C-alpha cells in the first residue's frame, strides 16, 4: 500500500496512514477509542464525537471488530493511550468489513478450544501469543540453517514421493502414482545417506515427513518437519556434537532475537538456553536409573524399548537435555552401525519431556547392509537403488533426525505439538 506506516513507527508530530484490523472499539459517550492492530503492534485512534465530522465518527464507531481499515491522521503523544501515542483521524476507510459473528475472539478475552482455533487458524494467528510461536519457529529454522552452514553442510531437498518406505510397510501412506503404488516418504534417511557418498559429503535437510501412525498423542503428527543431518567420515560421537550444537544454536537465537515473542508467551523470565554439555548416558545406565525411580510396574530389562512413563521418569531425574547411547542393536533400525553383536552406535537425544532426535553411525559395508535388510524382513531388491551405491565407494558416516515441532514444543513448553504447526495433520484433521 502507498505510504502505509506500521503502528510501531507512528511518531508524535507525524501525519500517517496506518492500516490493519479493528481490535476493539470503546465508546465512552462523548469520546470513543478504536484500537487498530497490525503485525507490529496496536495504536489508539481517538474520536471526539461532538467535534468531528459525523460521517467519520459514524464509520469509526460502527465498524465491526476484525474488519480491515485504514486510518489517516495526526499522531500525538497521549500518556493514557496503551502505547503512549494516539491518532486523531482525518479519514477512516473500511477496506474489508468483518462479519459481526466471529468463530473465535482474536482479542483473546474468550478462550477457544484447540480444535476451534485450528479450524480458524487465520483468526487464531491474530493473537500475539499464537503469532509469537510462529515467529519463534521461523527464527529457530533460520538459526538451525546458519548452524548447519557453520558445520560445513550443504542444504538438500530429497523426494517426498517414494517407491518404498525406509522402515518397511508399516506407518506408510500409500498413494497412486500414475497407476503405480507409491508412498509419502517417512524420512529422508536413505536419500541423505546416498549424499554422503556423493561429492557433497555433509548435508542437511529441513522438510516434511509423513507417518501413518495410528496413535493420537500430544506429541505425534501425521505430517511433521524433520531436521536431518548426515556426514561422511563422522562417527556417532561427532554426530552427537553436531546435534548438540544445532539445538543450542536454536535456543540461543531465540534468547537473543525473540524477547518480544517470549514476553507475549509469558516466558521471558524462565527461558534459558541450555549450557554445558548434554549428559551422555548409556542405554544400560538409562534403564537402571528408570528402574531405580520405581515409577514402572515392571522393571525394564535389556532389549526393552523405553516406555513413555520410563522416558518421563528419567527426564525428571536428569532434568536437562541428554543423550541415550549404546542402544541394543535389536531395537535400532538395520542401517545403524553396530559396535558389537549386541550394542549399536544408535543414540537418542532427549528433552526431559520426550525424545527429540534419533541418530547413529551408519552401516556402510555392502554385505552387512544387505544382511541387515534380510534380518529386518525387508526385500533388499526393493532397495536396490540404495544398496547398490554402497558397492561404489561409500565412506563411513553418521547422522540424525530431529523433530522440528518437538523442538519448538519443548522449547516453549507447549502442551500439544499441534500448537507448533500452522495446519496440523492428525487422525481427525485433514483440513484446513
Ligand atoms: P517416537 O518413538 O517418539 O514416536 P520415533 O523414534 O518413532 O519417535 P524417529 O523415527 O526416531 O521417531 O524420528 C526422529 C525424530 O523425528 C523423533 O525423535 C521425533 O522428534 C520426530 N518424529 C518422529 N515421528 C514423529 C511424529 N509422528 N510426529 C512428530 N515428530 C515426529
Ligand atoms: Mg526414534
């Protein structure tokens, strides 16, 4: 728009045109206030009913909440106004009138259920605290990209429509591809591994993953954003170092650059970027510590996956981000490199509340890899496009995948992962 001024930039003495949404109108009789909101903030517009042009007053006081308007007028200092300034309007233009029946109240005075909010995400995102989540999400992704560049990675984009799943036929969404069966990709795992054998060597990808998980939990989505890293000539400990650097960079960027958003979320006082190294516990230590908490009915034994209550008990005990290393080979995927017959190089990185990352060194020896497919009950032929590249010079390598929404969710203490996605996909939700 021509010469539009953001509310935050309106200085006393200026004549400005501001444009945005009608946040509220307060009619006090002889005087009335319209609060106009834009992406930068809010500003008060004052109507002196007796003194001003009737039509102007009429327009300003009868416009429905959440309509889009523009106001031209002089900015004056006014200590009693919410931002210390107010506009005396010369003209008010109603650009897009809102229906008086709103499906939810963007001023936040009336709480709405999450499902109502998600059905009306555009209105929901007019709230400062909701908008703040997505401003922070954007900053996290920016910082993560920068950190990956500092780690010498090249950003890649791999296909999301694939012929085979990474981990077999479960949890896959089938689609029809020109009459042929295809799937939405669960993970860029195999493609990113192929890149470490290419001239690129060290790569990252930020992209969607699709998982046809049956369960409906506060921390699972059917379409999530995976932050993936893979590096040639790196072992699992170097992959863990990179993981720690990326997560810390995300927190530090939010702490430095998102103070207004943290205030909107009421987190400014408690937000802390993690300091020091994330503790690294072996799987064996982890199950011992979980058993020692007495939280589980049945003690865990070697080979058990960690149940959610176990993860939680351990998270409370550790109290900060931490790694679990040395997982039993039998419960890690076929592409993870083993240390010996029982123990793998697989690791998980945990927030006290939940798993954020799975990673490890990868099996790069062709024969072992093909055996792994067979042991997992998968047909190596179907993965020929992947395995055959291991015959032509594949370096040792390691990497990980970090759930983008889980990172945001745990960072901001959100109760539901759906809060961190604009338009979440879950068992019930395919639209909007
Ligand atoms: P979980 O056991 O918590 O379901 P997973 O071990 O099945 O996770 P991985 O395959 O290890 O998940 O994926 C790596 C990371 O991607 C996870 O640690 C998590 O942060 C994220 N992730 C995986 N599946 C989902 C999902 N359905 N929704 C949101 N994030 C997910
Ligand atoms: Mg995992």
